[in-house]
C-alpha cells in the first residue's frame, strides 16, 4: 500500500484539503451560528465536522482503493445559514442534524431511499439547491454596501484568483480576509493569544427532537446533501473511470455523520470538486494509485480540525457581514451551476422556478420551512405538466 504513495498524489491531496477547507469553513460557521450556536458550540461543531471528513477521507480510499473524496455538506451548511432558527434553539438544530444523518445512514442500507432521491427530477433538485444558496450569495453585495473598505480587498483577491485559476479564488479571498482582519481589527493578536487553544473545550448540546425540525431542517438538509453532494460526487468518480459501489460509501459517511451529529457537526458526504482534483492525472499517472491523494487530504483535514478554535476566534473578531460575504463568494459557482441545471429543460420551467422561489423566500407554512414546500410544489407542477403532455401527445 505505502509503495503506491507518490509525490504528485501527496501534493494534490494537500492542495485539495486546503482548497476544500478554505472555500467553505466560513459557510459552516455561518450555518451553525444562524441555528443559534454559541461560539463554543460553533467551535465544537466545526472541529467534529472537520474530523469527520478527515476520517472518511482516510477510511473510504483505504477500503476501496479509489480517490473517494469526502467533504462536509457545504449546501447543507448554506441551507442552515439561510434558514430561520428553530424555536428550540441550537438543541433543536442538533436534533435535526441527527435526523438527517440517520436518513443518510438508512439510505446506505435501503437502496430504495437512494432511488427515491435520484428520482426527483434534476431541475427540481437544482432549483431547491439554488434556492437555499441564494440568500447567502446576496451577502457579498450587501456587505459591499455596508462595509466597502473591508469587503473590496476580498472581492479583488477573489477576482484575481478566479482569473488565474478557478480553484485559487477562495484561497486568495481567505488570505485577503486575514489581511483585512489583521490591519483593521484592533488588538486582534492579543485576543487570539488570550482565547485560543489548539484543542477546543467541547461544549455538549442536548438534542431536541421535534416533528417541525424533521420537516423544516432534517429532510431538506438530507435532500441537498444527497442531491447536491453525494450524487455529483459519485458521478465525478465514475466519469474518471472508477467503479463505485454507492451503498457502502453512503453507509460509511452516514455512520460518521451520525456519530458526530450530537456535537453539532453537519453531515459529511462525497465531494465533487475535490474528487475532480484527486481523480485526474495531476494526482498521478497511474489511476490505481491516486487513492493516496484522498488519504493525504484526510490526514490534512484531521490536522486542520485542531485549528477550529483559532478559526472561530478569527471569525468572532470580524464583522458578521464580512464573514457572510466570504461565505457567499464561496457559493457563487454552486449557485451558477444549480441555476443553469434548474432551467435546462425548456418544457419544464415552471416547476423548478416555483421550487427555487419558495425555497429562497424564507417562508414557513404550518411551522415547516419553504425548502420542504418548494420540493412539494415543484414536484406537483412537474407531474401535472408531464401528465398534460402525455394526454395531448399519446
């Protein structure tokens, strides 16, 4: 096994972990904070989410010998960030995350559940994903209007990275964010030295389980994780010529997600972006040895987990608008991709449009969030139009 390790696989694994973490840690913190997490609870959640994707990124490639890249549920975190906090506070949100992780694990044992998710028309699934991303994607523009001097350097750095290499956009933006923080926030160094330790003080949260949290948070979180992360992640591996057994992979990510959900960790899942990096020739000439890139990324993620307290402290020093702006920039590519896919079928535009609008509206009905109702309404419109077309053209 160790004979398969190459310099190219190692370097690509380190790069993929850095890109994956820097591109989305702000989204995870924004999601946990929006759900009512304290700074200590957000640190705990970030730590276990990072450890979770690190463990899976090591476990899955070792077992399968393929570059099975794993990430936390970025669209799931964005959904949490755009959703109104539950009445029961963060405890009810933790209960919902346990529900969602349980659904992922069940899907690994019951293939029918996976087929049901896959049967949701792709335009509707993408309309849901675009709807839950939209609110956070407004954040850079809103921040530009309120704190332009802080946001402009981040936007410029993001643009420079984007024009050089798409994968460099967010790392450049994060470096600019750190520079802005260093030069604009007084006594930031002293605050970090006083408050930061490498091992966070784990803050337990008693989960609260309710029907409202299941339909408002858990079910949409499960759907965006499966449709927005797992299914594309499998597709990337298959397009690169790897044989993928989906059920065992879903089971393993479900086990880790369920084990860490009580600590406020969002689910972990297959990754598409980092999989594309580690499944290509840049990770080594021999496809059979590229799994070491994924293992390397997992080791780096575990190391990065111990920076959770430092990352959370940095985020607490920055204006909230700046943090959400960084998170919103990271989601722009996902928003563009999901919007394009949502309206790819010219004969079925209304269903994804209503799914998108209802999910993005922030509405609630009977205490259940718009993300759930968006899928319901979109599916009904889709079926009605499909039935009408079959009746006209038998």
